[in-house]
């Protein structure tokens, strides 16, 4: 079981304003080649799975999920 931590989720494309608003606590960062990075803290594995399910419901193409050893500046 994964404990809480900071994760980076990379998706193909960009996110609409409504989805960005629903990602409370996540930094939404444009990345090269038309990708978007979502970086933020999740409380536990269930929180991460819920976020990924929400992205799947919106048909966002998730390219990678990575646990970060430390949060980037500005990400709580």
C-alpha cells in the first residue's frame, strides 16, 4: 500500500479550466511536446487511484505516474 506523498502525473494534451479547478492542491504545468504535468500531494494510495480514475473518466491519456522524493517549490 502506498502512503501519501508527492506525485507527478503526465498526460497528453491540456486540461480545461473546470478540470484544473477540480485538481485542488495540484500544480498544473505545461510540458514540452503538448504534454501537461500534474504535481501534487496525495494522502494515500486510494487518493491517487481516485485521481487517476477521474482522469480516465475524462478520457485523459495518462502517460506516466511517478512518486517524487520531494515536492517542487510551490507544491504543498
